C-alpha cells in the first residue's frame, strides 16, 4: 500500500473543517485499501464525509460521495483537467453545524487544488 499524502486543515468554512489525502492506486481494491488505511485514524473514521475519486489509466472514473451528493464528480472533473490517472484523492469534511449550500463544492475544489499544487 502506498503511503498516503495528507494536507490537514486546508480550509475552514462556517465551522466545517476540510482535509485532503491522496495516493497512487490502480483499481477499486487499492482504493478500498487506501480508504481503510485512512479510517484507521479515528479522526478520519469519525469525519462526516470522506468523498473520493480516481481516474483509471483508461479514463474510467470511480467515485464515492459518502453522503456529500455530487462532490465525487467535482473531484473527477478536476482529475480529468489535471490529466492525473491512477491516483486517488479523498476530501474529508468534519461538519461544523451550518449548511454550506453550493459553497461546499468550492471547498472541495480548494482541497483538490491544494493537493494538486503539492504534487
């Protein structure tokens, strides 16, 4: 299992806190292994959402919204634009008590951009 790269406290919005994690993956089994590894940390296991996406080498997207409807597709689109294949990006949100509406997608983009900038 490749080492997970993490950027904690990427952004805070109305009490919700965000982090981003990623690593190289090749298939759904390696995605599941990475998610399992991430959730070994109780802080991430208790997070409200661990939204994720990856693009397979052939361009096939895999994604999971984890209750944050539409957020996985936001990550997929950003991976496509960056032409980053066989790489998993997980955006974690700890809900802060106030609904963010459409701003939640901007926060997901902020996290993915921070991760891509750090590559």
